[in-house]
DNA sequence: CACGAAACGATCATATACAATCAGATACAA
DNA sequence: TTGTATCTGATTGTATATGATCGTTTCGTG
């Protein structure tokens, strides 16, 4: 059985039972304890399950807290250290009072956490990002009009007469499926469309891509390197992987995951 | 076997099983490992499959939906029996498959609860309504573009080039601040603006107003009685209060709070 | 508080997967 | 037929994954 197969089987089981033990998985996967623990740990690092002693648990808690007065509360943060580190570095590029655009995605979602104290004009096509911003910050939030696509939870309109035509952002923060010498790559045509719309509404494009994205390829190029001004990645990136971006004149920021871990422990 | 044949066979298998190992392909293709790896790599470069250790995977993995989990849960329902009763009556006016518009407000928020099983196209300017619909139903949800106004939690654009220009709803469900012989009254100019925009996108206007609204007055008239087709209120309304609407040709539905209470106890 | 069992992380040897290289096979054109 | 280009499979060295082992930590129980 391939690593990937085990991973998706574990995820499926966790989803069904909301908790699985290493012993259960032992039989079902036919792998050794060590491997199962490794699998659970990697899935936990990605934030897809929660590591508990003796097994794994669903990220989404079973008994969700209720809060009267606010229309919703937030679930546990699923952002992993890499994304947090990148998000923190990204937040340092933002100056108070400016207007920014945030494209939907898990990496950019992590950015929200660091925007609580800012006073910004924020446009985002991500429903979850808008929701979290609404609940945890005082920033002004604008959404493009359109239908909510559930898979990606983004708001996207098939029409051109978009409300965002009246928005201009100093910076666009976006994640990606893959990032390499061709530029930003995505796997889902919907995401391409959404991203393309946002690209028109800003000058400064900041790509937040954890180091695994640098080795990821796909069929669809959203935009070339010439459109990118800054790339933020984590210290898992090899120096030679970043050279192509640097020679293209792109500012490359490497966020330290270890430093982020320590900051996290302090809190 | 030709290269082309191998490629399409691999794609077919990946499509079917969403993941195949090199070993599987070894038997099925009768080619050497090296060739199979080459095949997978070229397909991956074209973006037709995703390269994983030990084999190939479908580009869009099955567990993608979990990428962006629902970052919020909903608050306890603050709707009182009157609103529930009215909402239930309102939901009975909806036929499956149609497209409706829901204006923001606490009364219309109560309606969401009754839309879980429907298969509707829903346009709403209310962020909480959209959030709850997203979390608890499979309806298609569309939002107008614009900024989120925190006081009312509605999305509203100051511009005219609105995405909702491309939406048409069979019915508009709206609450109100006050309802009397002048028509629908509101206290907040923002709400007036939002409501006015929605009124243009439908023919059939259904006002959900608990009986206290019939005695409530304000400065701003959103629209006259001639624009209203149905009014739903609770049995706290006096008969003579409803006469003015009936004589204006409006269908008046009185929802029984007592009946709602009993239904509630059963659940 | 002490104890034992279970779970854990780290380490290591082994197994597996991988990319790179090269030589032979095949297809095609002159 | 000959020469060339391409494809294929075998081989190699390297990178990565796996399972066994062992010492440590954690948890529950007495």
C-alpha cells in the first residue's frame, strides 16, 4: 500500500469515527506501528488530523461551542507551523491603513490571525477568511459578488460586471498549488479564474508558498514570474530552488519555522 | 504497446481508482519500471496526473473539500417562537428548485433553519444567513459584492455595477422595521439601500413581520403596499390591523405561535 | 507516591523507489 | 540498406520509506 493510500484511508476513518487508535489502523493498514505513527504525525503537521495519545482525532471538534451574540465563532485553527511562519512574515509587509487583497486558500487563511490589530481595507474572495476577519478584527471587509463554491469556499461570479472593479489593493496575497520558473500554477480552473480576477486589481503580488509548493507542478499557469514581486516561503526550501526567483528580480523571504515554533510555545 | 496507449490506460486507471502504484501498472502495461516511471513523469509534467512516491494520483484528490474547513460554527438560534412560526410558514411558500432572495435580518435568519432540505438558488445580502446556509444546507448561495457592514452584518456595495444584476429571484423574503398602510418602513438608511436593491431583482415580495412590527413606525418608507404580494405575521396581530393589507389585495398569512411551540416540544 | 504498562521518539539496518546513464531495439527517412 | 532519432529496458548509485529495537515519557492504578 502506498503512503498516499494509507493517508487517505486514515483521513476517511478519522472522518467517520472522529477518532481512531493506532491499534485499529494496525489491522486496517497492514503497516507497522512506526509507520502508522509517522503517518499520523505527518497528517497532524499538515493539520488534517489532530494528534492524540494513542491515535488520531478529527480536527473539527464534536461538540462545538456556542456563543450567543456573535453570528458565529471560529473553529480550531488548522494552520501548521510552516503556514504560520509564512503568514507572520507576510503580515510584516503590511502597513496600517492600506488596502490589501487576500486570495482564498489555507495558507492565506493563516494570515488572518495576524491582522487583528490592523486597520485595513481588505478584499477577499474567501468566505472563511471574511468570516474570521469579521469575527476577530475591526478591518473593513469587502467581498466580490458571486456564488459560493463549496469545494474551495470562494465567492466567484461568472459575470464581468463585478463589484471588485471598484476596488484597488496595494498588495495581493495569494497562495498557490505550485510555484516554479513558469510562475504560479493551480490545479482547479475555478481557482484560476478567481485568482486571475484578483490579479487585475493590484500591482504588488505577494505569493505565500510553503517549500513543498516549489516542487509541485500542474497543468495551469495563472501568471508568470514577471507579475510576482515577492515570494514568502519557509526554510525547508533549498537555496538553488530559490535562485530562479531571485534572478527574475523577485524578492524572496524565507520564514523560519523554528522561530515560529518558539514563539508559539511562549504563547 | 505504444506510448500513447500506455498513457491513456494510465489516465483511465488513475481516473477509476484515483491512485495507482507503479507495481500495479507493471502488470497491466507489461512494460518495465523505467518506462512506467517515464510515462507517469511526462503525464505529471502535462498536469494530467499528480506524481506521488510509488505511483500516480488523480490531479484533484478526493479529500480536497477538507482543505478549507468551515472556520466557524453558528450561534444558538436567537429566534423566538414568533419568528420560528413565521419562518416555517414562509418556508411552505417555497417550491423546490426555485431561486429566492433573502434580505438580511433576524426574522429572515430564522428562515434558514427550514431550508436545509431544499434545493434552491439563494441570493442573500446577509453574511450570517449565507454562513448558516453554507454550513447547514446544500443550496447554492450567491452573495452580492460589497463591503460588510458590521452593525447589520449585510453586504452592500456603494456602486451600481453589481453582481446581483445578473440574478433574478422568484420571491423575495424580507423582514422590516415597521409595516403599515404606507408600506415597509426601515430605520437605517443602509438597510433601505440594501432592500431597495433587492426589490429590483424580484417580482414577488413576501414580508415576514411579527405582530409588533404592525404598530411600529419610522421615517423611511422603502416601498408601498402595492409592491407587496404576501405578508406573514403571527397570531398576536389584531384582525383590524390586517384589514388594510387585505383590502390592498395582499395575501395575509397568520402563523400560529402555539402550534409552533408544540412542534418544538416534539423535537 | 511509586509502579508497571502502554505509547512514544530516536536510531539503525534493510527494503523500496528514484533519477541518471547507457546500450540495444525499433521506427522512420533518405 | 544505411543512418538517425526515438524509445525501451537494464544497471547503477542515491534518496527515501519502512520496520525492528531500545531508551524515555506519559498515563493510569494501586
